[in-house]
């Protein structure tokens, strides 16, 4: 019976090693989404992205108002009434048409400000998308890691149940005490509990991904991918990419808006002019007149726009310069962290994973031959399981670190 249980255990351990090292397909793999497909879904239908893009249309609406040729509408005034003198009654009429014109390039300044507003909202929308894609990618990898944990624990559960059945048969045959059966039953229960917990965590991870994608609860969602995939980055290319980050573009557009306000304020230093055309009919006489109106900017001449715009532009330039410096630091730190986390993965791959399966099989053989006790066997099996789960955690850490590199450098968009 010992030989039979040992052979069964070897077959189970071999299956566990193959499933873990080669990777298993997710449920419904033919319809499962890769990371790139999930990101594309986020770009098209995520509610937060749709809302951000709607703000671009609002900015385009403001541009329509700024681009109007004449800011002031023409004015028509009309007066009419009877005139009576010595029993003679006539009708008087006074009609005035007036149109005011802005000077000082104010229309161009408003158009420049509106265009900068469109650029700002476009960049803001892109930054919202960039941040969403980071969250989506992280949620994707967490869900993928959850599936890996479930696979490992499911295979471990099979091994634990097989060992429990073996222990029960040996107890019935009088080969081992009831204590060893109880220990085997406790170990199997722990693995089952961890499997249920991992299943719950996987459901939550997929739920978070659904929420970010704006999916309904009844929509099917399955994912597939490989946590072990490696990505390589060039620091100089990342620095060059970071210069075009959407949050930097937002600040640049806001600076242009502030500069447009300054130019608009300068335009108010120039007077407005207005032209009028008047027709009068008085005592049966027709009178035509033309008029000129000049608004002298004595008290209000755009001083608020100039002062506020200058202060805002100065503040934004300082923020932009600081963001440039910070972005380089962020990219360098993210890349260094990614490389360190890859090193942690490689350490386990080189010095831990190759021996975990063999150690468990050797421990089981030693137990079958009476060389070690059950407590020592269970301790080795627990260490093996924790090593495998730790490997998944390190893979997840490295994948998330890679997402951070692409987020901070602006590659995600």
C-alpha cells in the first residue's frame, strides 16, 4: 500500500509541476481577453473616459463663442410721436442704427484662449485615460494572479486529499495512529479554506475590472495572459516619452490660456469704437446723420485680466518645471523598482522553484519509508505551497511595477 500511495503521489506531483511551470488556460480561453484587448475595451467604453471626452465638446462650444466676428450685436433704436403746432399735426420719427467694434486684438486673444482650452481638455481627457489604463492593467494582473493561485491551490488540494485518503487506509490497516489521520485532515482543510479564499479574491478582482470597464454584472468576462512575460525598457527612450505626458500637456495648455488672458487684458487698454447711422423725420423734413462713439478706457482697462493672468502663468510655469524634474525622477525610480522586482522573480526561478517539487516527492518517500514523521512532511509541503504562492506574488509585483514604468513615462495612453 505504501508503494501504491507513493506512485499516486508522484503522478499528482508531476501534474502539479507541469500545470504550474507551463501555465494553464483560463476558463473559456477561446473567448478570454488579453491585456491589450482589455485596455482597448477601456478606451472605448469606460464611463470616466467618456465623461472626460465630453468636456472636449464643451470647450469646442466655448470656441464658437470666441470666434464670433463681432462680440456686440447691432443696436436699433427708434422713437416716434406726433408733433402739434397751431392746429397742424405731423408725425416725427427718429431711427438710430449702431454697431460697436472691439480693438486691441481682443478677438484673437479670446480665440487663442479657447483653442488652449480645447487643448487643455484634450490633454486632461488623455490623462484620465492614462490613469484609468494603469488601474485597468493592475486589476487585470491581480485577476490573472488570482487565477494562478486558484490553480496552484486546486492541485495542492488534490494532493492533500489523496494523502488524507492514504492516511485513512493506513490507519484502518493499523499502520499509523489516529493522530496522523487528524493531522492529514487538518492540513487538507487548511488547503480547502485557502482555495475558497483565493476564489473569493479572484471574484473581487474580476469585479474591480468590470467596474473600471463599465461592464454590467451579467456581461461575461474572462481573461488570459502570462504573468511571467518580461518587458525591457530603455531609460533614455522613457525620458523622451515622459516629455509628452498628458499631465504635462495640461499645464502647457493652461499656460497658453493664461497668456491669452494677458493679451486680452492688454487689448482692453485700447478704446472701443462704435458707428451709428441716424434717420430723422421732423416737421416733414428728412435728416440723415452718421455718428462715431469712442469708449475711453480710463477706469476699467483690463487690469484684473493682466494681473491674474500674469500670476497664473508664473505659477503654472513653476509647476511645469517642477513636473518635468519630478517626471524624470519618477521614471528612473519606477524602472529601478521594476528591475529589482524582476530580480526577486529570477531568484525564486533559479534557486527555489526547480527543487520544490523534488523536495516534496523526496519528503513523501521518506515518510512512506519511515525516515521522517508526519509533522516534518506537512511542514515541507507547507513550505512548498508557500514558495509557489510567493512566486505568483513576486510575478504580480513585477507586472505591476512594469505598469508603473509605462504609466510614469507616458507609454500608457
